[in-house]
C-alpha cells in the first residue's frame, strides 16, 4: 500500500531526529576522545619535566611554578618553534572528504 505524503513526511522527520541524535552522540564521543588525549599529554609532559628537575616531586605547586618561571625565562633556554595550528579533527575530516574535482 502506498504511503500518503503525510506519512512520508512523518517517516522522514523521524529519520532526521535519529540522525541528529547520532550526530550528537558522535560529537560527544569525539570531545571525550580529545579530552582524554589532552589529559594524557599533560600527564606525560608533566612527568617529563618532573623527571628533569631534582626534588620536583617534593615541591609545592607554587614553588614548582616559581622554579619553572625563573629557569625557563633564562637566556640559555632555547625557544620552541611554533608550528601552524592543527585543524580540529572534525574540520580536517570534512576537508579531506571533499575531492579535488568536487564542488562544495
């Protein structure tokens, strides 16, 4: 039996809601993944710095920060070269999904 136009519209609206919910879920998962990667990076880099500073594990946070500020501003500390900012994962994926010959 053929669906009426009203039934087709209702079906499509249901599909739209389902896709919007899937999109929200994927965005949440992406944000969580980025947050976990940042946390891991911060922990790893903090451990690297702590391993190079004698007695850092016993220092209070404000003493540790003062130590870093004093010593990282020294002229003997080389500057870290800045690279171009990375695109967000979602934007990068969207940009790579568009082929060279496709219109946007």
